[in-house]
């Protein structure tokens, strides 16, 4: 993100923060009604951003533009149906880029969706029940380094439990048997929180680094919402020149305490420091990644890009919400178990933590972590991979904040803060 040059100039090395309050759990499926509601949006992608997506997706510029326009139109139709009082048990874009709404066959909601030109599915379980099952499994298993994640998969109508070895599979198998087809066990890699231990000219964590999040306010003060594990370690956020950017307020994350967490936190920005809605395009591409239109909980299947200090601009689709993820260190010790995360087919790497997930001018998420064996390259667009993110809407709801900082305006300067 850009920070006004009143206090910040040159490469930004920003320290993360210490915990100020005890961690709190929001169980899978336990979403705030406002953040979970479908939202009408007016997306806007720059020509350069569309070009990056088209190059790595195999579409032409025209095909990629049509793809994104179709997503916006269908999303807004979904929001209109919601405003009319119709309720759906999950929604996602299918492989044909058609928005599918889940409702009982023959119901008023199903007929309304079909009349509006959307597809309808009548799943055996559905989003609400999958969330309940994921929560039950999370409570039964606890934080276990042999189990990477527990994630509702609305598209496939199952809860996917990813295990990293035979011990994890043994732990899960008996529990999963009681849920029948509602639970699927898969082999995968252990997840790591993506705050790099290597030095670098990024957001300095005192030996490692994270990537900037998004600005917010409470009507009188400005904040940055960030990944909680970036906020955790220190008290102040500093620029490379040593000037104060902000101070810790809260984190819902604590390492190695054995308690369930959320990966969210906030930094109160120092006087005169603001964050506008632009996002670091990481230099290689002339990509105007923008998040000035607000925060959005985008439907599953929505095309999204992420900006991070290590892997640059990478893109993919949102693949789910309400994932419970276990993070382990290089010695295999459980660092934390985090619930309420979004999931995406977007490659991320150590040092990307806290970084911005954006779509069509909207802030979508903050990088939390992902499998430890990914090789994303740099500015690779739709590079193969996956990751987890903290939805921005949930963080704003948790802290009672509005998106964007007060007093943000065009500085008239051409030099970005990074």
C-alpha cells in the first residue's frame, strides 16, 4: 500500500507488533451477518492488470475482460436476490464462470435464481452444514501438526481434511467415518506462516519481514489491518529511516500457546500517516492494483490477485472460506491453529504475510500462509499454488472499523513509499 510521504519515504522496513489482548476463536461457519452477506460491487481493473491475468490464464485480453465482466454482473444479480429476501446456502463460480447458488430444488429462492439467469444446485450438505462439521472436527482434533487444515469445500460439497502423514490420517479417519461422504481426507504439505526469517528491504520484523495490509479508521483514528502473526512480535512499526509509522493495538494471534486463534490484528497509524487504496505492483509489471473501492467478501470462484514482498503479484481464484489451518515450524512443532480463513489458488511465499488480496478495486484479504514447499517465482500471475488469507471484512467487523483512512488524498508525488 502507499503511505503518504509526510512521514514515510524510500524503501519501507516496517516492524510488526506485540500482542495486546488474549486470542479469540470464531468457529468455522460462524460469520458475522454483515460480512457474510452478498454485496453489489462495481469492479474496475486496469488494462495492465487484465493483461497480467490474460497472459497467465491463456485467455485473450477480450476473453479475460469478458470473464471479469461476467463475474461482476452475476455477483450483483446475487446481491439483488439477497436484497429481495431470498436466502441461499452457499454460492460459487463453476468452471464455466457461471455463478451457482445453492437452494432446495423447487423452492422460491431456487426459482428466483433461475429466473435471474443463474444456475442452482441442491447439495446434500450445503455451506451451513459443512461449516458445522468443520467446527466439530476442529474441536475434536485440536491443534495437531500432523493435520494441515480443515476446510469446507462448497463446490464439491465436502469438508476437506488435509493430513501431512500417516499419523494425521489415523487421527482423522475414525472421526471422519461418522460423517460419511461429508468428509474427504487428502494428503498435503504442512503449512507455514509466511513471515520470512531472512532479512530484506520489506516490512521489518526484526530479522524477518511481512507485507503491508490495508488502511481503516474508527471515525477519529487511522489504523492498518494486518495479519495477526505480523502484528505479534514488537510494539512499533517503523519505516526504513527509523520514523514511526504506527503502534500496536491488538492481535488475535499468539504463537505456541495451544489456543485457537484468528490471524488478524491492527496497528494505529502515527499522526500524519495515511494509507490510500493503491497496492504495490512490485515493479516488474505496470499493474495498477487498486483497493480504493472498499472491502468485499467476494464469492467463491472470483478471480483475485495478491501483492506480496516476496512473490510479487500472483493471481488465482477464491476457493473457499472458513478454513481451519494448523501452522507448524521447521521442526514440526505446532505454532498455531487459525480458524475463519479464506482459501485461494494463489501462490504465496514467506515474506508475503499480511499482503493484499484485491479484486476489481476491492480489498479482499490479508495473506496468512500456505504450504511450505511452494515455488511461486516473482510476478508470475496465475502461478500454480494455494494460500490462506484473513478476509478483510471479518477483520473490520471484529474491530468495529470502517475501510480506508481519514484524510487520504493524492499527495501529488510520483514516488511510491516502497
